[in-house]
């Protein structure tokens, strides 16, 4: 890394690291962001981070002063009013806006500011709302107000066209606006005063939060001064165009100069600039534009007087007081000066140069990444992606990754592996559907087809019909370092770049051609036997191990037949409620009882195995599948509520139906067993894990731990097979031989292998203590050698074939499994 950093500093040393500030970047990270040790935070476009000094100053301020509700005349209220006035001025200064021309309206964030504009804008039948395709959903949402009031809406693309002057050879650029189809609704059209002014709005971001592209701010004057010439259409004598700029992303590194670009409305959130406070933003509005805003609702603080029993109000004259409903977030407002102090110390221009240098370097390195066959690894999105440093692009890099064969890595796979490597990034469309569709090449029909296939925001459908549905985004902030960039680049190289190795004969061999088990050789299967049987009656609670156990048409009898659900109907699991692993279970078949114990509850809980007709029967959705379930009385539910420390309901599966696991597009969802009965298991009836595979994993964990920390000897993390919550553990096979099995027989029981089990962060949870391992192990090590098509596989899923009902809906003889039985796998 030292040599690469030297090269980086040769190219970017003048811009990187705040050489003229009181603290350089290394000192800033060491003193202000100690919590970032061991991780690379690269989601500053989502939310940047607050510094330790900033929060210490906030705490000291709030503990040293008394700030009261500003809607009064007491000393504490007046102190708050002074703080609020000073904060308004500080915001105007940040945007170089004169208080003679602009006002600062505090809101709960940029979205609330945008909503306020849409609600109060004077729409009419002749109005137009024009917005760039590259806009956040919050800006697109104004379209609803425009269309509802009879106005037209229109999306546009902005293109910068370069022209060469033939006489002197110089290059000039002009702005070209390309229109999409006009949108208008027939209903709710308001009558128009032919003599009145027609108010229109044009909205664009200062920086696209998807691609990082910065828009030419000359658009402000072009739209306001010569809109009809630029936009086309019939001329209106009293046409008034107003410009809204979404500065939520751009203001963190390059705030607008409103003296130079006099936009009518500018919106932003403070946490995007300096991390804290959240839930607070502002609308900076030009005085003339503010006079056109008409507010219907009134609230505390917005009126000079109102009479309760007649239709009478008198609004306040100050635009701030008219538009700010209720009591301001005055403690948050008191905190922003401490954030601005950090920014002022470094200077916003230095922050822009620092973050641009990191983004340019990282982008250049990504462009150079290639697979062994010469194929590019990274597809980077933006207008003119090149290896040239440019302040026209913000510190954002949005991309997708390709395999050597040209197929896509899913962005959820990238996000999952990044998390295991301590890298914080963002995936999806980032609430910018226009930019996402534009850069990913998704047509309107593609988007509708994806929706019909079940894809919605924040789900796991990252590849549909061979195309990505979103992308991966990294973004740098003022405290980002060269080391953050290198951690990310090495992550890409180690996790996604295919390399070639050469044998003695000189022939190349690509690593991705290796068999998943790492051996590529099918060994003879000898003396494989069943080592243990474990039943998990309650989903995500502890199981119990038995010497022998009966099978049913749903797998092991009573396995995952019960679960806990939260007050809103959500399914509770160890991922969110790790305390569930401390609930111990046992079933006594002779007594017909399920016994439950918790270290929190003094008394054991007993549940009858008999189906109780007096229990409440209901229909319930579990991960998209419908179940008939029985719920229990308040006494049972209170026992579990005490055990896990949160309200919950205990339910039992009573459905005898098979479970279908395919969506509208025929794409397989979470469960792989699509036609046999499942209780509340995620993917299949049973999970099998091999002892030999677990031993191999532990050998790798020892090696990984040594490589991570050679300087000191420490006990490496080791796991046993039960860490993976298997139903069956076998021994006597080669490591990962189970990957090749198509079916197996244990005694009289026949099983079909359904493939590998996709592992998640849950295996990092110690089932004995309930604690998550900070090392991200063993999942991180598994990801390094057990990854296939975005899944990290360990263990195999099984379907019990004897349990499938025949044509007469009957099941044959009851079959039991017993520890020590021989296992006969088949690879055919």
C-alpha cells in the first residue's frame, strides 16, 4: 500500500488531506472518528458522520444553557429565539444569500421542504412543472400537486453540447433540453384567470445522488430569463418560471452561490453536511417567490390571532412564521453551529478538493480492473466517465460488477460481502428512479415487467431478465481517507476479479473454474453415518438433540412447527432478537408435551402437542406464504414476552397444505422445496451438515486469524457443526462431498438433495451466549471460498420423499431416524 499511496500523493497531494488546516486528515481520523477503526464508511451521500468534538460541543452547549420554547417572552425563550435567528443567518451565509433577497425556513428535512413548496405553489391549468429525469423521488412527488390542480408535468434530459468556433478554434458549450412525453390529468382542472400570471416550476438537483453528475447552474438564469426559448412552446405574456434546486447531496461539498445563481427555492438537510442533527433541514426561498406561496393550514406560531367559534384568523406577516408549523426543533437548530464550525475550519473548497481526489483515484483504479481474460470488471455510471479529475462530478461512484463471462454480479451480493469486510456502502436506485432507469438502460416496459415480477424498492431482486435492477454506490465525505479507498479497491480485487494460475505445462486455468468444494475430484463414499439429530420446535429458538426421532410429511416431526411473531405481525428471528437462542426446548413424545425454559423466566412452560380445538385459528402470512395457524392464550404469550423482552405472540402451524414458492414471473423465491409440506422452515424441510466440512472450515479460520494478526498470539474462533443449526450431522465423508449428492438414504428414509444452504449473518451468532462475533466470522471466511452466484453455501437442504402423500392422500408407515445409521448418498 505504501508504494500506491506515494503515487497517489504525487498526483493528488496538493488537494488531499487538508495540508493547510489545523489538523490533517490522519489527525482528524485519529482524534475525531475513532469509532471508524476497522471499517471503511463509504455512504456519505446517504448520511455523513458527526465528529467527536462536534458532539462534545453540542452536549456542552445543551448542558450549559437553558433553551425554552421560542413562542414566548421568557429569558429561556428569548435565548432560543436568538439562537434560531443566528442559525438562519448562518444558513444564508453558507449559500452566499443576502437576507435582503432570501429567507431561511426550517423544516424537518429536504423532503419536508419540497413538500411544502408543492403544497403552497400557485398551480393553475396553464402551469407547467418541468423536472430533470435525474431527480430524487421527493422532487418527483411535486408532480402530484401539479397534476391534481390541472397543470402539466414534463420530464426532461439536460445535455451539454460543445461547439467548435471555426475562426479561432475555441470550444464553447450550450445547454440542450430533451423533452419526454407530456403528462396531464383530465380531472380536477381549475379555472384560470386569463389576466393572471401563470406560475411554472423547473426542478433539478445541484448534484445527482445516483451518478454524482453536477448540473450546470447556469440553468437558473436560462430558465428564469428565457424559458420559452429554451423549453419551447407558446409564449405567455405573463409567464413566470421559478427554479427549485435540490441541494441535499451537492451542498455537502459545493454549496450553491445564490448571489451568482439566484434560484427561487433551495432545499437541503443538515445531516448530509455534518452528520448531526438528523430530522432537520431548511428551505432557502427568494423573497419574491415566497410571496407567491399560499398556505391553507395554520397552526401554533403561524397566526397573530384566531377565534375558535367563528371563521376568523390573521396570519403573521413574517414568511418564516407563516410557513414553519408549530414549535421548531430548537435544540437541533442550536446544534448546527457546532457542525458549521467543523466545516469552516477545513473550508468547503478544501473539502471539495479532498473528496474529489479520492473519488477520481478510486474511479481510475476501478476503470483499470480487468479479469484474467481481459474483460472489464466495473461498469461505472455517469455521463462522461473517464480517468480525468473533474470538479464537474461529485464524490460519488455508482457502478455494477461483471463476471469474466459477462454476466452480472447482483448488487445485493456485493453489499453482503462488503458488510463482511467492514465496508459500508449503499445499493439499489437510491430513490432516484429516473437516473437509475437512464443509466441502467431500463425502459418503461422493463420497469413494469420488474414490478410484475415482484420487484420493489429495497428487496433482493437485484437481477431480473438478465439486467440489474439497481446499482452499487460508494461516496466520500470530508473525513474519508486514502486508506478507505484502498480497503474498498482490495475488496473488489479479492472478491470479484477472476485471476489465472499456470500449471507446469504453462496452460492457464481460471480460478472460477474450480469446483465449489475446492478439490474438483469426486471421492469414493465410505462409512458415512448419521452423527446427530436435532429438532428445533420453535423457529429461531434453541433445539434439542435426540438419539432417534420420527419423520413426518414435513420432515422431522414437530420441527419448526411453532414461531413467535411481533405486534405488527412480523416474524421474530435471532437476526433481530438474539435472545431467542437462550430459550431451550424439549419434546416428550410419550407425555405429549413441548417444554420450554428461559433464564429470564422462573417457571418452565408446557405446551400440549395435541391440536386444541379451543385455540384461536387464523390465517397468517410468513415470508409471502399463507399459513393456517393456531394462537395461544395471554398466559403463554406473556411467558415469551418476558423471555425475549418484547411483546410477541406464540403461534403453531396447523396447515396441511403444500407450500408454493414461486412468484408471478416463475422465479424461485426464498424456499427451494416448492411442492412438499413445510412448517416454518425457510427453504426446505431439513438441513444436513458434514463434520468433515466443519473441520475444514475451522482449519481455514485458524489460517485467516493468523494472517489478520501475526503480531500477537490469540485463540482463533472455532465453530462446531451446531453453529449452523442443522437437523442432521453426518461424519465419514470427504469435506464438501455433500455438494455433489443428488439424493441419499438413511435406513428406510429417502431424501432428495435440493442444493446448498445459503448462509447469512445468523451463523456469526454464538448459539450458546447469543452474542454476535465482531470478527464477522465464520461467514467472512466462508465467503472467501464457498461463494456461488451470490450465495455463500454451507450444508445441504433435504426433502423427505417418503413423507409425500400418494394419490389417495395417504402416508405410508412411520419411519424413524437413529444416530449411527449408515448414510448412502447418490450423485446420480
